[in-house]
């Protein structure tokens, strides 16, 4: 990477830290700042908390100077650690390794597994990081990853209930049942949580890894002819309808937040909603893009290819929204627009297009 590219990357992360990560940064630096101020005062004036003067060789002065230095190190640790860990990977061209896809496998299932695995193994799962990890400041990344897993979980439920079985009366696939259950596990569980138990327990990542293994095993059996992937028009209709419902829920959350916080420029919750929705739509975009290949014959036969491509373009537009600082201004503001309103508009557009596709599939079924 060229030097200027590195500089641009660092500046970008600094902007995110000052904007989207403001709430977490303020919470931790406010405490550290107060302590630094007291330590500096005591070190400079050589006084203890009771006001007793000490000479330069006094132990109290040396001890306070050490605390002051330790606090500086702690602030730098969190700040630099944040810059190193922070990553919103919204590459719309993220693709499957074609050498690992076997004939007969479901590309949508492979993509759901791949995008969640990327967040866990390559970027690291930050939602359950304890307070002593610098990634605890990564609130935007945390919500973005949770949105990705939420979309993958809903997709796996539809696979279990519809696509992965022959009609509704057959038995659900064991791997899909396992994957659907594991992906719904809480995202913020670390190895030790004294509020629940004094004993160590499994982390959120452990459950998600088991879900990914189950999805991969299902796809392996599918290539061997030992599993079901029912590529019927009514199954495509049901899946897209479920995605539309989920996007409708997200748009409702955006609308409710805009109503409650009308014209609130400094909104510490707007970035949480923005990145949660962005991660959700990003995962759906990748999965539905591969689903188009899985159901290519149905989509062409029902003449919804153009609608389907428009829906993917709308989702890609949401994925491409990337403001440096999330602002929750008035939707008609002259200078400070509402990024949530912009995201919500494109979200409703994608949902409308999904409804148009499902309506066409239903009419022709």
C-alpha cells in the first residue's frame, strides 16, 4: 500500500472515531481525562489530595507522576488499538472462491457462510470484547457485524423451513436446523460473564462457527445428492417475502428514531441504527446476488430478471452509503442532512422492489 493510501486510511479512521464512535470514545476518555487532569495537577504542584506540600524527592510526587504516565499509555492504547482494529468491510464485489464451489451446491448458502466467516476469522468479532480491549470502542463495527449475522440467521431459518426440505410435511434438515439455532445466539457473550455464571462458557463466536460448519456440511451433502434444495418459485417467493419483512422492520426502526429525535444533530444512537441496517442490507445483497444464480431458471421463466437486478442495485446503493460522520439533521436541512433518512429512503425502495417481485411470482404460481 502506498504511503498516501496509508495516510488516507488513518485519516478516515480518525474521522470515524470522531464521528460514529463519539459515544463510546466520550464515555471512556471523559473518565481518563478527569484522572489525567488530577494527576497532572498533583504532579505539577507536588501536592497530595489533602493539599500537603511535598518536596521533589518525595514519594508522593514520584508515585503520581507514574500514574500520570500510565494513564497516557492507557489512552494511547485504546486510541491506537481502535485505529488498528476498526474495519467496516462493505466490499460489494466480495465473491466466492469458485474452486471451492462444487456442482449442485447452493451458492447462496456458501455466501452466507463466507461473509459471516470473514467477519469472525479475518476481521475479528468485536461485539463481545471486554472493556480492556481497545475494540470496545468500535460501536459502528459492532453493529455492522451484528447486522450481517442477523441477515444470515433469517436466511438460514428460511432454508430450514422452506428451501431445505421437500414441501412443508417433510423433516427439516438437521444441519440447517443447527445453523439456524446457532446463528440466533446472542452476539455479546464473552468467555466469562460473572452476572450469569462464575464458570467460563462458550463465546458467541463459538456458536457462530458451529453454524458455519453446519452450513458447509449441508452444502457438501447437497453436492453428493444427500440433501434437498428445493428451487421452486413458491420457495423463492417465501424467501424474498421474509427479507422484505425484515427490511420493513428496519425501516420502521429508522422512522421511529427520526420521530423521537427530530433535528437532533448530535445523536449518539443514529450511528448504531445506520450501521446495523447497513450490515443487514450488505449481507442480504451478497446472499440474494448468489440466490439469483441458484434460481436463474425460475427468475428467467417468470420474467422478473429486470426487477431482481433493480432490487440488487438499490441494495448496493445502501451498501455504498459511507459518510464520515453520521448526522441526524432534519430531512429538509440546507446544510446538515439526515443520513438515516437517506438510508431509509433507499431501504424502502429495495423493499418495494422485493414486493413487486413476490407479487409477480405469486400471480404466476
